[in-house]
């Protein structure tokens, strides 16, 4: 059996890993609420965006949040698998928001606040992915 050289992690690692789990859990809760939403209960602008979303956008959203939560949990237990799982989440997150730019119906319905939120979410997922890669390079993951 081969042994790996896993280094002791600094205290801030745990805070960052827990923050990642919480962020991804909020994403999962948001996705569940989104999928349970009745479009008729939304304001007209939100309804237009909700209805214009293509099915593949919803699939990417589902993959993004659940792989993100899985990756963050794996990061919390310090497994190297966190890196590829979080990379899947990052790619799926980009695909989730891609319709904002390329699908005419979505592009017409999207508002400035939606774009700002998308940029923030992509940045936070990318930061979490970078944190996992850094942790692997530092030898903190087994």
C-alpha cells in the first residue's frame, strides 16, 4: 500500500472549506426552489426569463449546483477528487449562464441584476475551484 505525504492544513483551510459547502448548499436550495416555482407567481420580467430558459440550461444548473456541493464536501474531507468534481461544477456553471449571451429569448429577458449575479456566482465557483487546486498543490488533500 502506497502512502501519500499529506501535510497538516492551516486553520483557515477549514473556514474556507466550510464556506464552500455553505455556498454550494445555498445553490442547491436555490435550484430546488427554482424548479418548484410556478411561473405564474413571478413578476412579468422574471416570468419571461423563467419561460425563455432552454432545457439544457436547467440541466447545466442542476449539474453545477449538485457537483459543486459534492466537490465542496469532498474538499471538506480533504480528498483529491475535489479538484475534478469542482471543475465539472465550474464548467456547468458557465453553461448555466451562457444563454444570457447566446439565446435570444433569454438575452431579451435578462436584466442587469441577473448579469451581475451570474458574474458573482461564476467568480465564487472559480475561486472555490482554485482553492481546491491550491490545496492539492500544497499537499493538503489525500
